[in-house]
């Protein structure tokens, strides 16, 4: 269960990085709105998932950053 949650965290982080990179490129207004919306959703999902982990794991995650 924890391994699945950690894999999901990794996926959310990767998506956030990808969306941030996309925002640095030339996008139409519509594309930019879509990417910003997805970025916000990914950040919310990451935060929600991180907060659902046991406190011991959360602590070790912040020390790795």
C-alpha cells in the first residue's frame, strides 16, 4: 500500500515538473489555461496524498528535499 502511494507521489511530482516546463514554452492562452489548471490539480493531489501518509514517512520525505 505504501509503495503504491509513494509511486503515485512520484508520478504527481513528475507531472508537476512537466507542467512547469510547459509553462516556460510558447503556448496559446487556451493551452496555458489548461496547463495551469492541470498544474493546480496535480499540486492539490500531491498535497492530499502526502498528508495521507504516515507521519514517519512524511518526515523522511521532507528531509530528502
